[in-house]
C-alpha cells in the first residue's frame, strides 16, 4: 500500500469530468511533443520520417513542388506545437480563473501581474475605526496587499450595539467596513454586507453584521470569523480586532463628569480630560502584534480622536509594540473638528491628547490637511459646530514630532480625506522617512503602469 494514498487521491481529482482542465492539459502536452518532434526533424532529418513525409506531401499538393530540405517541415511542426501549448495553457488557466475569480477570465495576465506587484508593496499597519479607517484602506489596497487593519471594538450603538448586547459578541460594524474596503470585488461585497433589513425583528441590522455574528457563533471566536471572511472574499490584507475583550469606553470630562459608552460620549458636549477602557487589562491579538513588529509604516487614523484612535492605544500590549517597533508611526489628523468631541481643537491639541494617553515618542510624524474649502460648505459645518483643524508647525515640532501637510479634499458636501490622495501621500512620506530603494522602484513602476492605463 502506498505511503501517500491521500496525495494520489488529490491528484486523481483533476481527472474528474467537466472541470475544463484535462482536454487543454492534453493539448498542451501534445504541443510539447510537437515542438520536440519539430526540433528532431530539423536536427536529424529522418528521426520522425512519417511526419516529414506528410509535410512533403502537403507542400507538394499546395505548391506543386517537391520539398528538398527538411528544415521547413521542422519549423512548421514547432510552430504548430507552440500554438497548441499556448492555446492549451491559456484555456486551462481561463478555466481555473473563471472559478476562482469570476469576471476576470479575459484579464488573466493583468490579474496575475497586479497581484504580484501588490505582494511586493510595503507592509503597512493602520490603526483606528469608523469610516476614516475604511476609506484609507480603499486607497492603500491599490498599491500594496501587505495591509493590516487593527480596529477598535468599543462601539455600542446601532446594529453593532444591539448584537453586542443580545449575543455577547464584539461590535462588528467597524470590522465589517474594513473587510469591505479590502475586498477585491469591493462593489459586490459592499452591496451584500451593507444591505440593511427594513422590517421585523431584524430591522436596522446590516447583512454584514449578521454574517460576522453568525461566523463568531459558528467558530466560537470573533477573530476566527473575520479570518474566514478573508478566505472567502480574497481580501488584500488582514483585519484584527484590537482586543477580544468586551471593551467599554469611560470618558472623564474637565468639569468632573464621567460618561460610559461610546455613543453617550459622542453625544455629551464638553472637553474630555481622560479616556479609559474597561477592562484595563485587555490583551491584543498575537497576529496584530506580529504585523506591527514587521511593519514598514504604522498609521493612526484618520478617525474620531477619542472613540476610534485613542481606544486602541489604551490596549497596553498594542501601545507598547508600536512604541518599540522600528517602523515610523504617522498620525493622520482629521480635516474638521467633531462637535462634542474635539471642539476648537487644533492639530497640536489632537497630538497632545495622544501623547497624554499613550506617552511621548509613540508618534513620529503628524500628517495634516491644508485645504481650500468652499465657503458654503464651511458655513454648513460651522452651523453644526465644526470647523477646520489648523496646525502650528513649531508647536508640533516642539513636542518632538515632525509636521507634514497635504491636500486631500476633492470637493463635495462632505469634507473627508480622498482615499487615493491620502494613500499616495503616505507612500511618499514613507519613502521620504525611510528609504527603501527596492520598494521605491516597485511602487514607482506600479504607479507608472496605473498612470499609463488611465491615459
């Protein structure tokens, strides 16, 4: 009996009917024999005499002349074999691609090239939550697939809050948004995962949240559920919860008030003096720590300062790993203040809050926005209690942090970072801070290819 019966059984599966593989594989093999035969005819003349005779007869019927040399016959045989190999391999790959990546059957080379390029991109870890984090991932995934998102789990409102209270799972909303952002077929996945039920007991729940809740129940672990989503939807990166502990945010205001819960904190006006998480001894996931250790760049934000960014830094193991890694840590500051959370905050106020909660030396660079926003848009934001976040370079650098500005707003009623602009600026900043000649060449060539395709 064979020592490896299972491996043989796996090989035999390729002989199953209707796979669209066998016939094209045999055609490619036949092509190899033809090429070998053609070379033999050219080299030894009579080695494959029956083929030579057939070609002589064909040439005579077509031209009425005898073929003196065997060289043309050999060349024709080689060309026939090369065509058979090309056709067989292309059809075989197309059969595989049509199953694994439906819709890309005619773009095999593009898909393979893009995936190879993305795998050679820089390793970037993004930390935060909310729409800002998912928007950043949408931009970065066009340049690298070495992405890791570490997502806050303090949400207690909406569908996520209901599932958290009723099923005892971590809030899936921010994780869902990151999974959608990293999906190769983003539009399809967004249509599925963002669908919200309108009636019955499921009213208000999104399909994506329920899907993650179901996977968490099936595998008994929220992170394992996330990993299975990644396998099914071919994500261009990984997503980790900042901790698997059921975290509750606790905000202590300057006037002495204490408020518990993310939603309540968002809706309570006043200046936050200190933010804490409960339980305070929660631990990060090993995969998240490893990603930070191997990262070329760590990005905090963009996102709500006290409810998306800082809660991750209060997970002590996570904060400590970011502090000791060799990678540069960039904080992406919001373009506008958030009413009730960062009223009248400048860029340096955002940075001071991070330093007060996570310690000096964690952030290496602050990336802020310098925008010309239309007056009518600004007036609408001012009416809601929000204003542009402005920065003072000298004050920021006095805190031991470099200051960098960019333009990210591309118009519209909502002032947010443009995904592609932000991703490009972070890549430029990475290579400016930490020269990596091999990666620069790779990313520059990829950017050039994308530019040529759009011309």
